[in-house]
């Protein structure tokens, strides 16, 4: 790929990312157009959201209550926690906390950031209703027999029906697919009721035997209702009943003052970095600042836009850590470039050799960071996911940006200086 193409691709990515960040700002900017900002925030989900530690939220203590003729055990409570986690995960990467109540083995505590609630258009009672639904799914044949249950469900997702209206798509396990095929083969021309918690939510007429293990639930759903139903089915049925033992708002553990202090510290650090790079590397330092600015814009835009994650202190910490690694990568490349020049090589050859040798070190260090971030994301606590995402994302950008932007910029700079030298000679 030519250097012109690399620079063009990098510039286009930065411009688009910057536009997304501007549209996602929590204020209505003059000249931007509120309608466009509303589309970006509400429909695309690109917005700034803050975690519990910065903006606070709600804390809900749920207690497991046995069904009739059920003896409650620790396994039931553990399974309840798993189902609650599955349902909560459908709300997105919101730094949502769920943990056992140390004072009572039958209780589970859930903490949800205020920004996640507002985005999902839910209040505290709405969360309770969402988490507390049994979500017992049943397919019942004309004779009243339950032919398929939620245990046969592999996944549930939002789709549309033939009229383009919101619906919920279902995909069954291999065993569930066989049960569904057998049932639809037997009852062609008759209805099979789909019940949720004993209530009929759809009564489709079987037109033909259905293979493939897929079905859909249609009805007068809004998009929000379809998403919530899909989330409930995906999360699974509750193994016990639950009741609310405590419900209260929780304030930020750090608060806006700490965030303002962090912003000031970030500005001071940025100024110090700019002076350091320019004083030590001159024009090369200016290129480094341009690369770091691109890193900040792309990292923030991808984190907020693609992952739709909240900004918590752990996430901001991961961002700062990888930004420091980006500075280190630039310094490593520049120092190697100067070493090659001191060996008597031409500037163009020095650029090629510097990136060929030093870039291997940059890749190795950032690949190890990416591996650690994947381990933290999949095996760590939910509160570490924001940190893991910013850590891994920064590692990827620290590999891509030097190759996509810094290398062609440095090559162009060296070429222009060489051409000027030849003209003056």
C-alpha cells in the first residue's frame, strides 16, 4: 500500500471518528443540528455514558423466594445469579455490578449506572420488573401438551415479520429443533400457542413442517418491547421467584469533582508531552503529536460508538495506560531512526531500517497487552471490562497507527527534506 493511501485512510478514519464524537456530546451544539444529534444518540447509541463511580445509579437487593413445593438451596441461588447476569448483560457494557449479599446467602445485589437506565428508558422499578419476570417459555400443541420449553432455546434476537414490524426470532438447540419439526409436522393447519409465564403471546397457524430449528414470535411489539422479550428469553427462566429486599439510589463513589480534576491533569500531561516531544525531536515530535491526537480520537470513538461502553475510572485508566504506550512506541521508532542516521545511512534508508527493526518490538509489546485484555474481559469481573476494552483497543491502535500514519508521514518528511537539499545543491 502506498504512503498516500495510508495517510488518506488514516485521515478519513480520524475525520469520521471526530464527527461521531462531536455528535455524541451530551449538549446540543449550534450549527450541528439537533435532529442529527438525536439520531446518533438515540438510534445509533453513540453517546457519552458514565459509570457508577462517576455519576452514580441504583442499587437493588433481590431475595430468592421458593416456588410452591420448592426447597430453596444454594445451587438455586447460584443459578438465579447466573440468569440475572445473563439478563443484565443484555443491557450492554455498562459496568453493571452483581454480587452476593454477604449478610444473607439468599440475596443478590445489583448495581446499575444511571446513564444505562436512562439510555434503556428504564427506572428502578422497570429494572425490577425486567429482572423479576419468570420468563417461562412454552410451545403448547392443540391438545394442551407442552412440546418445547425455554430449555430448548439456543438464542433469541430482534427481527421483523413479513410486514416489517418488530418481532422476536428464536433459534433452538439441535434437540429443540427436532421437537419443533415433529410438532409442526403433526399439527399442520392448526395452531400452536406460544406462552410466556402462562400467558399466550402468539398463536401462529402451522402452514407446513418447519425444519432448521428457527421460529419467530410476532405481535404488536414496539422495538423496545421486542428487545426486552428477546433479552428475557436469551437470559433464561428464573429458577426461583424473587422479591425486592432493598431499593435505593447510590451516589458516585468518586464524583464529578474527581472527573474535573482528572481532566485538568490530562490537559497538563498533554501540554507536557507536546513540549517534550517537540523539544527533543523537533518536526518529528510534531508528527508524533499528530499521531497521538489521532490515537485519542479513534480510541474514544470506537470505545463509545462500537462498544457502546460507559466511561468509568477503570476504563479511563486503561485509556491513559495505552496512550503512554503509544508515546513509548513513537520514541522507540524515533530513537532507532536516529541511530540508523548516525550509522551514515541516507534518511530514506534510515526510515526503512528503523521501522523494520523497531516495529517488531512495538508489535511484541502490544500483542502481549491485547492478550492480557482478552483474559481480563472474559475471565475478569464485569467492572473490569471497561478497562479490558480500552487496554485491548489501545494495543490494536498502537500497532495500526504507526504503520498507517507515522511511517508514511516520516517517509514523506524525509523525502521532502531530501528534495529540498538536492534543489539547493
